[in-house]
C-alpha cells in the first residue's frame, strides 16, 4: 500500500512523537516505522494563457460600451440594448409579429428582413483562446458560413482588440492532463455518422456526408439555429483551448446554456476521436481571394427611382436615413454607433444622398466624389464589402457593414447613375 507522506515537523517534535509511539508499542514486537519525511510539494498549476490583466479587462469593458456590442449580442452581466437599438431582437420581434407596429406595417417589414435574425450569445467563452479572439476581432473573417451576416470590421486597433478579448475571456487557461489520444480516422467516420456535417462545414478536408437521420430529435427552430450558427470546423484548432474541446463535444449545453448545438450521444473515446480529427488532420490551403471586378458603365439610362428601389431603399436606408423616416435616430450611419462617429448620411431620399456625409474633419463631403483611383466614394465602400467577404482588408470599410454585399449588378446601376449625372 502506498503511504501518504506526513507533513514535516520540527526535529524535537518528531523525536517526542517517536518516543511516545515506542512506549505504546512496548512488548508487542517490531512495528513499521512512522513516515515523517517531508511532504512532496504539489505540482504547480501551469496557465497556458494567464488570467487577463485587470487593467486590460477594465479597458475592454469600456470598449464593450463604446462599440455597443449589446446591440447584437447577449453578454452575461450586461443589460441588452433597448429594443429600438437592438438590431437582432428588433428583427426577431418583427418576424414573430410582436413588434409594436400596425399589422400591415409588420407584414411589409417581414418581407424585407433577411439579416441579423440570429447571432451567437457571448456565453461560455472561456473555452476559447484569448489570443485567437483578439486576432479575429481585429481582422474578422467569415467564421459561420450559415449566417448571412458576419462580425463587422470595426475601427479596432490591435491593442483595443486585445483589451476587448481580455474583457470577454478574463479567465486563465489552465494546463490539464492530456487525454488519451483519439483515433482520427474513427473521428472522421463519426463526423458523418453523427450528422455533424449537416450543420458544420469543414473547409480544407475531403467532403464528409452526414447520415440521413439525426442521432437526437431536434425541433425545427433548434435545427435552423444550428444550421445558421455552426462554425466552420477548420478554425477550431486555433479557436478552442485544447483541453476544452473534448468536454464541449460531450455536453455543449453544460458549457454554454442556450447553445443550439445538441448533446450528441458520444463515449469519451468517440469525443477524443472527433477532437483528434478536427485538431490534427491535414488541411488544404484556403482558396486565394477572388478578384472583385467593377462592372462597366451601362449604355442605358438609369434614374433615381431605379437605384432607390433596388439599392438604397432595399438595404442602405436602414442605417443611413432621416430620423423621422426611420422612426428612431436615423441609424448608426447617420447618428453614429458601433464605435463610429456620426456621418450624417441620409440615403433614404434624393435630397439626403445629395447632401453627402460628414468626414473626419467635421466637414460635409460628397459621397459621389472620386477617390484617388477614380472610384466614387460610395461605390468604393460597396465594392470593399465584396473584398471583405473574400477575406481581404481593403482601405475602405465595406458597406453594408457586416451584411451580404450589394450584388455587383446593383452596384453597376449606382455607378452608371452617378456617371450620368444622377438624373432624377
């Protein structure tokens, strides 16, 4: 039997203890000696990512306010934005008919809403690497292919991104005993057998067809949320703290209550096999960025009603409009929001768009004026959104911010309208 080492004692106490033991055992024969050796110190707990600096956490908390993260995300300990400023809840309420508006107005709005109907809640983030989050916040890429919106490219410097990540993941990453290695070949089979690839894309590996039947029952709402929010598994190896991956696979709702990812029946060996395949399998390189071609000017006339209906009233006016028209403050593109200064840009009317926007110097400027390469400013912003979706980081911030790009053919309409002198 293994003997547990006793705490060390001063020499005199040890001698007294040994003498008492000898008296009590007199005449009973030899006894095992008492182990009075010093205790073996416990192995230190190693933090692979230390706890975040409290000063960085405080700065990051202020950035959560500045960038208005609660307008889209639920964050523990944070009050959600009021309904008129909460992009996601506003859309959800409209779609289910709960928004305070006349029924005929709701029906009209319901036909237009396609974006920002579901986003991940920022709970259970301690399973992620803080360093990865800081890098991604600074230069976000499309992480969840099923969502038709992405994390917007905010005006975040590298230090600010690190502070924001510290506020969202202040906990250290503690070293844990390495789990027994899993079988990656078995992990690949399980990704198909358990229908993981019904929701998840895994860019860079050969296609894995999901089983025809889900291993657990899901109602339609949970399935649709899962299809929308499922991240591309390609990025799991850099996103997740390795010790957290197996635990997450075994019981996702335990680590993030409310997650659309269900608890799939898995043994510990199954979870380790899936984790091994996700973490270690060879990946093909990501495809190179496709060039974004600015289409030539059309040889037909384009007037304001056409560009208004197909472009500005379809998407742009929701963030850039007159406060009275928008039934609010005019949107973040007018009054400011998400960390951006007010641009006073109204794209809901001909007169509004003609009045331009406010530049960094506080002066009005035309949104039609050409940039150094000859591209009108407003066209450059719309083309930049295509570049962002392709994984680039153009000088101009892409518009619409974080949403599906305006189709190139519709950008061509606006470009033609500008070239023709913007006829009404």
